[in-house]
């Protein structure tokens, strides 16, 4: 398991104004953090399953499964890791996340095209 930056594993009060700087909207930020937290969670689950599979064999009995100390230590290490939403929040506050909203980009593109068409039609009227 790669060493990850130490993220606070407790609840702390946050300045909500910081959360709308990148997106301009706190709700978009929450949606973005949710998506990133889900990505982190999936990565951690894959990593955990990969580590656990290293210890399992095809003929394990239930007793052997529960007595496997190395496997228990791996699970405990993952349990102590910060929650994915805390990691996503820390990444956001450090400016490590890339944000893109295709719906906004489409609206912006349509607005720009409308402005261009308006300028073209005004110029055509003048000529």
C-alpha cells in the first residue's frame, strides 16, 4: 500500500466560502467531492481485495480464515485510513482536483455562438 498524506480523521469545522471558489456553487462542489470520494472508495476496495487475496488459498477453512494474522493486520490498516470524503475534501482544499462541468460548458458555448450571431447580424444591417 502506498503511503498517503496524513489526512485528519476527525470532524472539523470548515469555511464554506472556500468550497465554492472553484465551482462558483457549493452544491456543485459537494457533487464533485461526492464523485471523487466514490472514486477513492473504489480504489481502496480494489487495493484491499488485492491484498487479502495474497493471503488466501483455495483450501482455506473458516478457522484458518479467521486466524490469518497478516490478513487481519491488512484489514485493520485499511480501517484506520481516513474516510474517502475526508481525503477528497483535503485534495479539493489543496487544489489537487480538476473540475469540469460539461453542461455549463455547453451553455457557455451556446451563449457565445448567440453573441457572435448577434454581432454578425448587426454588422450585416450596417452594410
